C-alpha cells in the first residue's frame, strides 16, 4: 500500500511538471504585436438587394376590336416592323356585308329625311299664311323630326360599320420588333369585354428596363437617380449598370407561408431601373438580381472598422504608454512605444470601412488589432538518447516517438 502511494505521487509530480512546461514555458516564447493599416481614400456604399424582371421600355399589345377569323398573318416572331405596316388581316366577308347593309339603311333614311324636310318647310310657309290647319302643320313637324332622328342613327351605324371593317386590317402602332405572336391563320378571335391580344411589339430592345420588387423595409432608402448594378442567370459573369428611374407608389401584397400554419403578408413596391442593352444580351422577361445603392460616396477618407473597435489596455500593451483622449469615436496610432488616441468624426459605413470626416490625416497608420506571434505549438527538446519519458505529456504539435 505504501509503495502504491509513492508511485502515484511521483506520477502526479511528473504531470504537474509537464503542464507547467506546456502552458508556461511555451507562453514565454510568444510575443504580442499590433497590426496597422493606413487611413486612405476609398469608396463607401450601402446597398439593398431585390429581384426584378427585364422588360422593354415601350411595349404594345396589338389586338382587335372585332370578332372574326384571322385570314392572313404577315409577320412572325422577331420581325422588325414600322409604324403603320400591315401585319395581319381578318376575314372581311361578314364585315363587308354589314357595311353594305348599313349603307343601304343610310341611303333610305337620307332620302326620307330630305323628303320630310322639304314637306315641313312647305307646310311651315302655308301655316304662316293660315292656309293649312294646325293639325296638318304639327303632323309635318313630327314626321320631319322622326326622319331626322332616323337619318342621324343610320349615319352613326354606317360610320361604325366602316370602322369595324377598318379594324380587320391590323397594322403596327409603333416602330419596333415583334416579341410575341399569339394567333395563327384560320384562328377565330372573339372580341368581348377584353380585347384579345394578337401580337406584342417592343419599340427598342437596346433600351430596356428592370422592374424590381423592393421590400417595404428597404424602400425608404431608394431614390430616383440611385446607382444600380444587376446580374442575370443567362450571363452570370456580366454585371450590368443602371439607375433608378422611378419609384412607383402603388404597392403589391403577396402572402408567404412557412412550414407551420402561419402565413405572412409581404408588401413590395415596384422600382423601375434603366438598363442599356447595346449588345442585345438582355432578353425580355429575364430575371434580374438587383443591387440598389442607397448610399454611395466615392474617393472619401476611410478607416477600417477594426480600427474604431480597437482599444489598448495594460494587459496587452506591456511596457508601452497609453495617451487617451475624449471622444465617442477614436482611432489609435503606435509610435515610439506610445499608443496615442485621435478623436475622429465619422460618416457612413458599409460594415467593413467607415468614412472619416475629420480628426486624422490620410496615410496615417492606425492600429487595427492585436497579433500574437509565436505559438504554444513548440516541440519539447528531446533527450540526448532520442527518447521521451512515457509519463511526460506531449505538447500540442509535438511528435510522439
């Protein structure tokens, strides 16, 4: 029993000695230094992200206001068209018949009106001379007014029939390119409460726009003229530039559901962004990943945010002196073993760097962080015979034999 106690006591002494060597001896080999970075000019920006859709600046849906059969189509997808160019025709047989009927009705109503007008004027003269009765005169007035009303109605019907026939000839309303063709020859289209769309024509695909949905939490920082960059999945290596053209006041509500039974309403606002497209890379309806810069300052004096967070204390500076100062924001310089604080006035920040409005000069090195040189991973000197005691703990990084 006594022998067992002696062995355990010797082992404990060996373990304690090893711990002192690992955590004491190696720390003595570590040195503390301080990293610095120069105050320099740079760009500071804050941004928000959103998702949008590429759209032509001017896009017109061409439809028809009359029902019938599509007789001829003269354009296809990607056809370049000019304003007034014939792009399609509808079957005109029924429309021509309606026009002829309206013309016949108009001619009859016109003849009746002219006859009743002459009769009325004659009877008015006779009535003034008291050569006909009041009843006969009043009857001529009545017939004249009825004939005039019928004539006016037939004139309107004729005008409508002529207009409907003109609708059967479909022309391009603008100069542009056909981006969509929704009908085929022989197809019947019915014009009701909503005009059917036959073609979609974009005015100029070299000038596009992005309509982005910006969350209500971010919309306050978006202003007209703000710088924008965006990418599309079709060209992941290309970054396109633009600027905010319009912030639309109308909002859009959409519901989103989580894995639970709860549902939340997301409110977004449409932001229109200009997008030059000289190489025609941007196609209509592509999805754009948008970055809108809400704050953007170029060539301003900046310091790393780490420098504003650094504060020296006795535990880390060793024998160096500390000269502090008053100020809510300050940076530190290290010169001649002396830490000196400099109060600075700060502006905007992007999370990595902060704008400096005064208090420090350009190219001044400021302390950003503590750097510990050397490590506890030091190997234990080997014994002369190249062997290590089996009871001695192996320091981190040490090699066991």
